[in-house]
C-alpha cells in the first residue's frame, strides 16, 4: 500500500478503514490521512490506538457517501468541482 503513496503526498484516504491499521501507514508519507468507516465501533477502536500519528483523523460515515464527495472534489473547477 505504501508504494502507492507518492512522496510529497498531501492527503490520503482509507475508505473502509476498520480499526485504522492501514490508515496509519501512509501517515509516514502524507501531510494528512483520513480514515473512514461506517462502523462507529471500528472508528472508536481506530481512535483508541496509542500509536495514531497526529496527522491521522477518523470519521464515521458511509463509505459510498465519502466516495461520492471525492468524485466531485476531484473534478476541475470548470467541470463543476469546488
């Protein structure tokens, strides 16, 4: 997974992050990482790990909702993106 995160990456997303193990890995190369999971229990587990870097945040949301938003955010402004 880390091989897919380029050096100097500003943001990374772990959709369906579960307990956050994989979300913590790209934090070594990214300015910020967001882990998203639909399960409040899994998000609480992720937040409870003692080794969570300060640039990782966890959000409890339906993954489909987040992916839909990213599709809009990733579009250039002339195509209707923010």
